[in-house]
C-alpha cells in the first residue's frame, strides 16, 4: 500500500472510531455510566484507535527510512519524540494511551472501568485522533534525523 493511501485509511478509521467514542462519551456524561455492551464498545474503539496510532508511527518511520523501526508501541513514540517528530504533549498522550491499551488487554480481569469512564468523559482520546489525522510534514533536518537515528 502506498504511504498516501495508508495515511488516508488511517484517517478514515480514526474518524469512525472517534465518532463511536464521542457518542459513548455523551452517553457516559448523560447517564453517569455505561452498560456492559457500551463498555465493550468503548474498549474496542479505544484499542483500534491506539493500534492505529502505533501503526501510523511505524509507517512514518519506515517511509522516511529510519534504520530502526521498533516493535513495541511505546518505543515508536519514544523514537518519534526523541527525533522531534511529535510534541511533548502529543508524546505524553500517546504514551498514556499505550499504557491504557496494555491495561485493557493484559489486565482485563482487574481493569478499572472508572478509568475508561474518565477517558471518555474528558475525551482524552482526542489527542490520539489529532495525531492520526495530522499530515506528517517534516523539513529536511527532521528527515535526516529519522534517516540517521540510532539507539
């Protein structure tokens, strides 16, 4: 898939998931909580949104010839922040999102749905959506940082 096509698909998926999350956010604010099906939908949409962000980060690094493309989501955003490709605020939001995803997937038996409700009420997923819908546009200096990056 061409990079431009990948970015378009990423943007499309981000819009779909944000729409679902916005509806669930409204429901959570209006009712104070979500029913089990809504909770499952929220977890799924957040997971898709976060995985989409990790995938986009990896594709950016590949497209701009980064010699090391990390496997772990957290490392993708660490690299991008270290190179100056994302702001501190975006980095912090994305790292928190990866932690949330890990908790939802790996600690599902002990996952606190109040955290999920807070994410929805505060629309904390908006930063992920913004990252996904931004067009990567890097100057020559940033492109060289990507090409010459080493751990």
